[in-house]
C-alpha cells in the first residue's frame, strides 16, 4: 500500500477538531496500546483517567467530579440521556432540547428509543417559554447548550435547570465545544452556576487532547450507576462506558494537556480565538457581508452559493449552517495569516 | 505533572488487546488528528476507511463489503442489534444469544431497550435446540459467537443463521477476536459459509491495529440505512456510526496493517499462537491441572484461588472466567519465553 499522508489543517475552517498540543501528542503516542476500558489490567492509564476527570471538574465548577473520558461528545450526550431515561419510571420518556442541540441528541433518541422534543429558538438561544411548554410528566431530561455548534451561543442554563428540577427531570448541559472557553467569560454555564446534573465537555476539541477524548461529568457518582453493566471476565467488575475497549491515547493526552494548559494556557488560547473572530467579523462587515455576532469564537456569515463553491474548489474546508451561512470555527490552528489568506481568496473570487 | 509511562505487555496474559504492529503504530501517529467522522473535511482518512472495510470483507468472505471502522467490538455489537431492532416492526423486540455472548450484548440490551434471551450452552457452544426454543415472532436477531471471550469456541454459525432466516430475523456473528485467526482454520464462520447478515470483526485485537479500531460489516449496504442520522452542519449529509468524531489513528492503522499482514502475516501469527496455546496446555497437563481444550488459542485452566492471588502479586495480569478458571489469551505479545517465566512462577508458588 502506498504510504498515506493526512491533510494538514492549513485550510480547515469549520472543524471542531484541531491539531493536538505537542504534550498531548506525545502522551497519546506513549499510551497508544493501553486500554482504559480494562482498568484492572491497565492501571496507569486508569489513574490518568481519574486525573483527567479531576481537571474537567475544576474547569466545570465541580469539585470531586465523577465521570469518565468518553469517545467524544456524541457518546457523552447519549450516556447523559441514558442516565436520565434509566432513572425515570416512565415507559414513554421524552427529552426536551432547544432546536440548536447537536444532532447527537437525535442519534440518542433513536438509539435509546426516547422522544426528542425540540423547542424553537429566540435569537439563536433556547426560548424558555417554548421549552416549558414541551415539558410534561414524561420528561426525563432538559438539555441546554453552552456553545452551540452553529453559532456558539449559550442557552440560559440556570433557568433551564430550574425547569428541569421543577419537572423532576435531569438537566444536561452540552458544553462539548464551549467548555474550554466559557471559564474565561461571564456566562453562567457550569455546575457551580446552576443546578445541572450532567455535562458533556470534550478535551479533544478546544482542550487540545488527541481524539478520542470526550468528557462526561455527573454531579453525583450515583448517577453513573444507571449505566453499570457487569463484566464477568475482566479484572474489574462493572463498566459504565458505552464502548468497551477504549483509547489510552485519548485518556493520557487529555490528562497531560489539561495539566499543562489549565488555566493560563487555555485562557491565552481563548483570547487569541476571540481576537481572530472579531477580526474576521470586522473584515466581513467591511466588505458588506451579514455576520451573526460571534458571542463565542465561531463566525457565521452569509456568502453566496457560488462563492462558497469557489472557496471549496480553492481547497478551503468550509461547512454551512442549516440556514446556509458559512461557518468558521476559530480553533487553535486557525491563525490570523490563515484568515488573511481566506479573505484574500474571497476578494479574488467575489 | 510527572511524566506517566504505560506498563509494558510483558506480564499481560488475559487481555484481548496487544501492542500494535510497527506499521500500525506509525500510521496511527501520522493520523492522530484526522477525523473519519467528518469525511467531507478529512478525505484521506475517509479513503483509508474504505480500504480497511475492503480488507475486512476479504477476511470475512464478503466481496464489496459495506460497514465501517467502529470504536470497538462493543459498538459494533450494539449497532448490529440496533440495525435488527430498527428494521423490525415489533415494539417488544428480543435478541437470542448463547450464554457465552460477550457482555456487550447485555449493554446493547439496556441501551437499546431490547430483551436479551440467553440460551444455555453445550460443550461451551450454543445449543441449537435451546436457541430455537427462545426464538419467537418478536425475535429480531440471532447471535452466534465465532471465538468466545472465555474459551475461544465457535458456535454452529450456519445452523444459527438458518434459525434466524426461518424466523425472519437477522443473524449477527461476533468474531471480534476470532476473525483474524478463523480464516486459517476449518471452521464455518463467515459470510461465505453462512447466510449471516452482520459481523463484528476487530482490527484492534488480533488484527494488530491501534485502538480504537473495531469493525462492523453488513452483507447489504441497505442495512446501514437503519442507522443513518442527518448531519446538518457537516460537509457530509448523514452519519451511521454510534459515535460522532472518530479516531483517524484507529482507521489509518487498521488500513495499513491489514494491507501488510493479510493473509500471510496473520497466518504466521496464528500458527505461533496455536503452538503457544498447545505448549501451555501440555505444560499445565503435565503438572496435573485441568485445562479446557484450546480450540482457538485461548487456554483456560483451573488454578487455586491462592495460586491466582500469588501470580497476581508477582505482577501477572490474569483474569478469570465466570466459572473461575484462569484464562490466558495467546496474543502476539505472549511469547514462549513469557509463558516459560509464567510456568516457572507457578512452579515456585504451588
């Protein structure tokens, strides 16, 4: 077989993945062959997973955090819904989420046979009245998004948590992408800000760990008991993860890079990303394009179909929102010179 | 943080994971930052995934194979049951599996809200009469295991497939571990041997890819449609995997190592493993221990609790079957000198 080479990130504008930090890369390479899914046999990586969860807890305002490093945000979201479904009594469970919720909640609904009710938005955020109207006695979980995939918006988390508590449901926050920028903002989003029960927060996105390293946090360890399956032949006795064998690379890289970058390194990274997003917004607006205000560093902008096609032909990896805007996620690999080159291609093509 | 080092494999006896092959390791390191879950953006690794599925199809007797590289055997088993559940009409679906089926089927049953019916065994294999008695009009899937986790046994796959077809159900074969040794045996286990519909076959076990690289194969690509979820903001339009973001390391390493080792390299590896299993059986029997005959290279042996504790204290990573035997999985890292050292510790401790 010809030796395959991955593309580099020099034209990837819309991905929520990025190049792992050098420290994450090194840890991933060292732990490629360890299996955190078998903690009795692979003890070192099991210890690193506890370190990683402790770091995530610090970031998310949850001392003595419980949870685990998942394959990604999709698994963490599925598992949060599974916890909520399994602890409830109803045989016809539903989950209420804003229309901006990630498609993994649709996947969770199919996988778990739970009804997903999506509430319309107001200014790109959950409309509390609409959410409230969808909640009933079969609601097992109310979802809030802290950093939406398309526009980087933050739902009113404390208010959503109150609605959940009033309904006897769990409140889950999807901070898969936003969790590593929100600590440096004024938003109310985490366990100390609101009575939330579970959270998705992914080291392999803005945390700069190697894939696969998603994060599931729970306020009380007992919530994880809803996921436990017996493991007769392993040295350990039960397993709460959705997958079985898991990646030591993801776990070890997450532990290493969070230890290195939290908090100062992530704060510097956030300030650069915000500055890049504001630069891009200003440059688009100076050219007369309509930009959705980047609350967190994601810039969505109305470009013509022809221009988007031209940019893709020029090698830019650019995706679109459901409404059609081009979306640029200001990840660590998205630098100012890269954005300048992108704008220069826009000027050439438009 | 102190630099953490993983343990080596020199005393790991019971894991179905192993050190990735050098070629797999190199490919994994190169593709650590690519995401096969976003094939529109990461095109190279998407092509490698198609290569990997083609190789798995060759191994499993399925030309023009469809499927994908999953996070592992657990995901592949869950997804196979999900396909079977989603295509059926019943609201009270059940799955019939031998009692030897991996615990991931119990996980699948909880996740998917499917009833799991386990049939008693006969000589460590599925008893066809017992399976047949459990099948009814709500049965959506009949499971056969080709290489059981505890004893390495192969169920009567063609007969199980016939029972499934007669019931209008799918037949799923779990060859997660066995798939890379069975091609060199006389067992009937794959798509060309029997009317099976889906299969789990994991490159990251005996295929020597880097974790995470499980495999799900389906006889007809239409079966994958049961899993499709729309992906509004990606460059691609739908996603069939259980996870979202996925590991480029797993996919690239699987493609590279299968291209290198199939078939001659895997056959040589199998012959070594078989020879080691027979050596270990002979040595145990010469010492008067009861050994379960290793049909595939897994040796299960009755050792006293005290001896197992002593061996664990001496650093051997040794797990037990549900019935209590110690089980030694003859993976590529389990060499003859390692087994000799293990036997020497047994002689010292007993």
